[in-house]
């Protein structure tokens, strides 16, 4: 079961990558887990990357625009968008702000 969950998580990241490549909003709402079902979730860092992707799509902001606003190379923005690449939360927050949006933290 553990191996299957790892494989499903890898497939989920592939889906995120496809949405990034196609410039589409990645759905963030999931259905509640039913009995005998196993859910696979993105890590917090991966989730924030999806929020960054979605903010880019919503604001029609291109990676080159993010790069210019942050004073970094376009390749760095590509790395930030890569769901398999580790990125510091501070970097993600700045990238989101470069789209005109704001990352808001909450504890429930």
C-alpha cells in the first residue's frame, strides 16, 4: 500500500507539471475520502507551488515577467514552478507577490 501511495503521489506531481506546461489552473478542491479509499495529497510546499501557478494563470503573468519583477533568470522561475524541486517558502511568497497576489498563512 505504501508503494502504491508513493506512485500515486508521483502521478499527481506529473499532473501538476502538465497543468504548468499547459498554463491551466490546477483544481484545488478535493472530495472527501470515502470508506476504503486512500487519498493522496500534495505537500505544503507543493500546494503553495500550485497556488503560485494558479495566480500566474489568473493574472495572465508569464514566467519572464516574474523573472524581471524578482530580478532573477527565467530558468529560476521554471525551477520554482517545478513541483519536484524544493523551494523555500520565502521565495514562493515573493514569486506569488510578483503576480500581484498575496500568500496568507493560517493556523486552524
